[in-house]
């Protein structure tokens, strides 16, 4: 089996205890890199469509860049599943924040939040000395890189420590966040939960908080 996985003829996928939130040491499953291998070995008669479709779904999730595992709750196994992919943004703007370096604190909070929710952090963006009030989103490389990644469907979750890390411009930041939501991205803060736009208040809070950190 090792030779087959090393040569990418088969893919080995571990089992994950969804309730316990940990990978299991036994019970891995294997998927063929080409479904035609199954037909070559077993023929087309009495084809097990359930396993064939499972293999096809696995290959598509793999192509899209998902981290794939076999879900297990108690003694019940799920079909091919995946962890939601999260991109994180960290930002500090003032001289004091840069010198103190609040980035590690934000990073720790985001990683712990992602782990509790069963997400995998794939990529992180850091901005040091960038004011969320003085600098427009179009001039922030991290925001533009995140928008490009969102258009490419590289992630499902945009996670920040607090929403003001995305910006502090009341006439701009809510619409930047709304753009991500429109792309199918869930925008989350470790302190404030998920941002939605169900009424006019959502376009004001939490982007109009006192500018204690810009």
C-alpha cells in the first residue's frame, strides 16, 4: 500500500472523530487516483455506485484544495468530508501596537477559535503599522490579496480577532465586508461572531466603535 500511495495511484485518508475533534490512529481509507483503475480490475458489472461516487467526490474536493478526512461520530462514519478553509487577517496600526506587537495575540486567538469550530487555517496575512482608518482598502495589499483569493474560491472563512482589524472607515469597511459575504465567504471575529447584513445597523456596528486603535 505504501508503494501505491507513494506513486499517487492511491490516496490514503485518515479518520477524524468529529465529536472529539481529533484524528484517529487506525481505520484509514484509500481512494483511487483514477476511477478507471477500478474498472480495469473489477470490470463494469455489479458496479458499486455508492463507492464510485464517493471516490469521484473525493477527487473533486482534492482538486479544490480541501483538507479531507473521513468523519466519524461515535460509531457512525460519514462519507468524504472536509474542514472549512480559513484565511486569517491580523493588523496593528499605532506605534505602540507595533512595538508591543499584538500580532501573536491575534494569531493565537484566531487559531484557538478555528480549532473550536473545526476549521483549518490555510493562510495568514499580517499588517503592521497600517491604519484601518487612514488607509483605504484599495491601498492595502492584504485586503486586495484576500479579495483575489476569494474570487478563486481558495477559502470559505475570513477570520479576524475583531472586525475593526478589517478597517475603521465607516463609509467603506462595511461594504468591503459585504463584498466578501457576497462571494460566499463567512466573515468571523473571535470576539463578535459572524458578521451578517440583515438590517441597517449591521452596516454601522461594529465599524463605528471608538477609534482607540485605528
